[in-house]
C-alpha cells in the first residue's frame, strides 16, 4: 500500500528528507538517534494524517529512520576508536527489556489518550534541554573524565541505569535513548563526552532496529493503522537521515559542539512546549 498523495506528495517528501537530515546531523553529532527531532517535526509538518493515533505511526517512522542515522554514525565512531565496545554489548540486554516495557505501556495510550503520550513526550524534550544545558556547562572541563579502560564494564548499576531507561524511552516515545545514555555515561560514570556519544550511537543501532520491528507489530494491532505507512514515511526521511548521521558523526571529532548544542536545546524547549500544548 502507498500513502495518499496528500500525505506524501513531492513537497512533503522533500520536507521529510530535510527533517531526516536535521535529525541525522544532530543525532550523529550528539549521539541521540535523531527521533527527538524527527517526531515533533513530523507533527508540525504533517499534522495528524492518521487521526488521534498518528503519533504511533510517527514513532515507527522515527525508529526506522534512526537506524539509518545510527548505522553510518556508528561506523564513523568505530573507525575513530571512540566506541567502548565491551560496554555496548553489556547494555543491549537491559535496553531490550526496557524497550519491551515501554512499548507495552505506549499501547495502552491510544485514541484520545495519545495526547497524554504526546504531552509526556513534550515534557521529555524540555527535560532533555535542561540536561543538555547542564551537560554543556559541565563538559567544558572534561579532564576529570575517566579513560576508556576505567569504565566499569561489569557494574550492574551502570548496565541497568544506562541501558534499561534508554530502551524504555525508545519503546515509549520512539526515540533512540541517547538523550539518557550520554549524560548518564558522562556524569555518573565519568566517560569522556566523545566516547559517551560514540558508545550511545552504537547502542542506538540495536535499540532502533529491535524497537522498529516490535513497533511495527504494535502499530498493526491498533485499529485503523498500517505499519506500512510508517515505513513509507521512514523511506522519505532515510536518505537525509543517513547523510546527516554521517556528517554529524564526522563533526563530533572535528568541531566544538557548544554552539550546535545551544541551537538543539532551543529547539527542544520550544518544540516540547508546543507538543505539550497541542
């Protein structure tokens, strides 16, 4: 099945590709997957083409596109040697459990109750803006961060506190979970910010792919929705997202992130307020 022309005509396809690039660039740069940019942008551009449950379709599209963001970004980070590989493997099981719980909860919020999920998403965006502001100030002095070898790979607290909530955010809101994983790794476990971003990007690959598969089944179970609609939206965003993810990951190792972080924080705060009031 294809989407109706009024939802995915050439103009909207171009806008969606641009949304994908913006989400990909910020996702690759900051290790957040891009969904926190893509979902509100789709709401503002497309409105609610699938009725009250449009957010669930947008979540699916965002997760698929986030995989397109994270794969080239993760490859770039792996080549740079910034990824803490043993930690990624230990975080995945906890993230899968969190993802399953997040999707189960999101499935209870359908129809008119989807507005509760959207308002909660807005609250998460505002919280993420605050955390990023704090992170920007604290990261000015990264000299106290641990070396890669000092990361507590076998620490259950590190695994559960980082992986499970990141997966839950993916399942509940359709975002990669990097907005949680990066500050936790950096501030609680003293991982250097670039290593935290690189590690988060690799974790998001697994979270996004697994959650997209599960979310497809969840969308199909909601009356009146088709998982194929989410895949078509993702297809329109994917080229821009993949290019943006590669560019963002490259910039992580070339440019200071301060200015872009401030732009990102402003977007999060404004979009979060709009989503809460919509």
